[in-house]
C-alpha cells in the first residue's frame, strides 16, 4: 500500500452554508452518521430550537433564517464535523488543524480538544451568543489584484485609514479577520460608515457589508465573551489530540497545552481580538509541511483565502492565481470537500 499523504484540515466559518448547501447534510451524511445527527438534533430540541434535520431539510433556503447566527453556526459545524469523520484515514494522515473565525470551534473538535458532541454544543451556543453585541458589523475589502498578487501599498493605506477613523469621537473600527487577499474590518455603525465613505479604490469588488454579521473579533463583542464563559465550562476542554493553529498563529500542541488556557483563549481573545486566518494557515504549512490542505464543507468559498495564504509565503513556488491553478490541475495542494470531484479523493468514495 502506498504511503499516506499528510494533510492540514481547515474548518470554514460563517457564510459557507448557502442556498447550494441546503439539504447537503442529510444527502451526504444521513445514512452513515444518523446517530451523530440525532445527537445534534436532540441538543437543539432540548433548547427549544429547530433541529439540524429540519433546517437542512427545509423546502427553500431563507436568508433571514439560514444566515442568522443561531442557525448558521450549528449547520456549518454539523457539515464540517461530519465531513471530518468522512476523511479516508487510509489515504490521509492529518498532521494539524486550523479554522477560520467561528471555524475555530469546529477545529477544537477536529483537533480532539473537545468531543464532537461538545463541539456542537459550543458551536450552537456561540451561534446564539454571537448575536449579543451592540450596533455594528463587518466590511470586506479586497487587497489583491486579479492575479491574486498584493496591490502595492493598499493594505497599508487601509490600516492607516482604519487607525485614523478609530480615534474619532464615537467611532470604533478595527481589523476583524485577515484573509490574505481580503481584509475584514469591524466596528460600530459610525466607524463602518466612515470606512465605506473614505476607503481608497479596491480591485475586483467594492467594499462589501457582510449581511447579518456583528462586529466580530473586536471588544464590541464583550457580551458574547461573557455569555460564553458563563455557559460553557472549562470541563468541556481537554488537551488536543492533534496540533491546532489558532487565529494568532499560535500552535496548541498535544502534550504542552493547558486546557484551561485553551478555554480562556477560545472564549476570550478569539472573540475580542483580530483573527489572522492567513497567518494560521501559513504557520501550519511551515510547521508541518503537509502534502495537501483539506477543506471540509459546507461549500468551498474559503478556498480562495487558503490559496492566497499559500501565495503569501510562496508555498512550493506558488506566487499567483495562475500558479495555483496550474498546481491544482497537475497535483492538487487544496482538496475542497464541497467540490464533488475533490470530495471523492478525500473520502475514497468515488
């Protein structure tokens, strides 16, 4: 038998379960993981919430329902966790895990720091807790050109502008998530309005206000952090079974990580401070040099940010969108389980 390929698994966050993903949990996992889905459903039912099965099996996708935090988070977690359980371990040796934003809570379960069941409890609670904040939201801006190369000086100009806006009276604005080729800034309504009005021209797309998103990864989320720490005890956490790379680029290792510190980070810094997704991917690649990156579902929208993170460090000579596309065609470095042809390579069920 040929040697297994080493893999980094990256859990997606908000905005990945959309219209195209409706019904995917039942379709892809209903038969094999019926007991696991029943556990998720029971947890939701006990809280008086619509079940994963009901939400995933709805007749139509509703933006007002399915994109809401208390619905999106459990659907995304369920899809990610069940995809994780579907990875063919005879083909892939997972050497580390990471996640984007709310995907960190999925990464906790993938990395073995919490159980799959408790991971759902955490994701479900945080989906609701994430709605506990003052007025505000997030804005997404692109900072790379059509070839996924950085636009000279644009990132620096944006950070200078955000710093200027943040010191104005009644304005709050800060980096929320660094996605390599895109930056997400978050703040109150005054800060967001100023950014939209004063942002320099950006390539590809106009600045985008993310619908239904709060001022995530800023101190404006203190209410969410307080609720999480009150509701989700440290006893849920143990030491990880796999290395986990967080939103600071810090590696939580198997034998040296303190579970109380991990709990404090997950419901403190992770909620209240910027999440550097690009750095987390880059640290994992440099530290563990995996053969491939596996992106579980739902969807595959995080694939661009992963590719741009690799471009940012020139991983194995990949320096542009064209380089990445050529590599994908010849010997894929990124396997997205949201794509049918790549899913089969990961699950071994083609």
